[in-house]
């Protein structure tokens, strides 16, 4: 072989290798989704609330990744929950502008209870104008993040931080739980039973202590974005409309990672893990008095400190490949019986005028009538992403922590976490064993209506998706 031919062969081989090796790019953008018109309905409670202002901005925090072959988009929106129709339309609009397949887009809600109503639940119904506004803004945010794509390195990891987590479902002493809203007396678990309740026995579930992260930076080490995941419900001590501790986290992680002389375009993102049965309240001990916003700030600071620790320990690489898989499944709806519908109609028939329903029995009677109009089955979208050796699962439910722990334990990837309330809203997702114990999260309503064995089906499918993207 002559020298010139050998050099040509080496050059061609180098070109082939370069094309085969993924070179990551990343872009991020925080799109403001704060409503411009007030008052506006805010959901998250048994009755509707009208917000007259925003305490702090709401955002759709968007991250786009590109390995040269595959593109992914991850969006976390300051919302209590988002309907699939809204998300599907936002993805469609963004895909038309970016070329990213809709199957490679993950859009989730933080679950702040201080955001405009986008999904009907209990006595809050969607604000049609805001839904239209939010749809467009999510799409714009993805497009903007895509426009910021630049060479990047990715690192991932997790640090345990259990101090802010308490399972809110408690086993109670026999005979101490009152009737459920349907007149039943079989509940053995009570959600949020009150501080130092003498009838407490033990918590009915566990917590997931991990603060998991995916961190992106430029090849020169300037932070681009950090996506964190923590299995904790909202905190709820900020007034009016608020991004809750998720928004405070975004601010705190930026101050910890971005130096004064670096770009202000960094985007901090905190997604909700599997927190359907976990909050920030320690019912074993006496309540601690705090000022408005104090708990949000405290929780955000602790979680941001753990995220910073995970970021500092991460190994960053640019040769990171991406993969995505999704599957639509069909699950049964727990429909009310004819007798239950008759009972609900009778109860609502005694309500005079259009007054706000205050008794739980009345609220759930209305939900019974609405669920009776649901189809017998519903379709859910499940998803799995892989970024290097990191797996991310998306489930459209308020998922119980033990489900997330099982997915982590059985995942074929080295690290995995779940983003809940993603790609739609299908209510709480307890395990069959937790359904047997009863309690608020199992009471049939638009907030909890999937078949009892739904978690088993969902877990099986997402593990199959993880295996698929892991190949």
C-alpha cells in the first residue's frame, strides 16, 4: 500500500468513525406562561379558587437534546395537571417548526396547586382562553430551546435527600376512620390525618429519597441546563398563582451553578417524580409555624443543594447517544353502578341553586355523575427516553412512590427516574394493595378512576420501553 493511499484510507476511516460517534448538542429555554388576564380559575382543591394576580412567574421550562441522529424534547410546566389534548396539540405545533417527532417529546406538569386550571377536576373547570394560550407557549418554548442548540456535554447522577419527604397516607387504629364520601366504611388509611393524631399506627407506604439530575454544559464547562427530579408533592405556602417550590428551585440551582461572568441563559428545571402519596408534612410531630413562602424556600434550597452535589460528582461526556420509545395502552375506567348514580343524583337534587358544593359527599356525587359519562376505557401514553446510560420514564398519573421505586430497581439502565403527570392526566395511580387500603387517593373521581390493576400494567409496559431504548 503506498503512503498516499494509506493516508486516504485513514482519513476515510476517521470520517466514518466521526459520523458514528454521537456528538451531543443541547438547548434550553424558560418560556413564561403566566396568564395575562385576571381573575382566573386555579385548581388543586375541592372547590374552585379565583386568582387575582401572580405571586411569581409561571414557566414552561424546555430542554432539547440532539446527538446528530435523534432529537429529544423535555418540557416541565408550572401547572397542576395538563390534559393530553393540550399536550398533543403543543407537540404537533412544535414538531412542525423543529422536525422533532412528537413521540420524542415529553411534556409534564410540576403539580403546583397554584396554577390556572387546565384540566377539569372537582369544582374547577378549564379556562378555555388560558388553555389556548398555554398550548401555544409550550410549543414556542420548545422551538426556542431548539434554536439554542449548541455543542454540549451531559452528566447525570443522584443524591439521597430524604429530609423533606413524608408518606401522607397513614394506617389508623380500627374504628377511627369515618365514612368515605360514598357512605362506605372500609377505609383503613387516612390521608393527612393531622399532627400527632392519637390514632396513627404507621405510614402505609415509603418515600423515594433521590434527587436525580441530568446536567448539560458546554465543552468549556459553562452550564446550559439542569433537569432535576424529586418525588415530592407541591408545598403550597405561596399565595395566589405560584410555581411553588419548583420555581424557587430553578432560581436557587442557577445561583449555585452559574458564575457571575457566565451566560444568564442557564435554565434550571425541577420535575415531579413519583409523589402521589408523599408530601412535606411530618404528622408524627407537632406542626411548625412558618411564614408564607418559607417552606417553599427551605425545601427548594435543600433540593438544590443535593442537585448541586450530584452535579459536582457527575462525569460529563459529549459522546452521548439518545433514544426514545412510546406506547399507547388502553385501561378500564372504574365506572359507578346504577345505584351509585341514583344516590349521587338524589344528593345533588337537594342542592339549592348553583351554590358551591362544600360537603365531600356532594363534591363526590358531582364527580360520580361526571365519571358515569366517561367511556368504559381510556387510552394512556407511556414513554421512555435514554440519554447515555440514564433512563427517563413518563407516566400520565400522580404515581405512588413504591411504583417509582420498583421501576428504578428493575430498570435495565444504570440510572432511571420517572416523571409523573407527563403527556396527559389520568388521575392517581395507587398499587392494587393501596387500593385495598382505601383513602382519598383511591376514591373514584376524575382525580382517581383507572382500574385497580392499572399500576401493574403500566409498570410492565414502561420496563419494556426501557429495555427497548436500552438496546
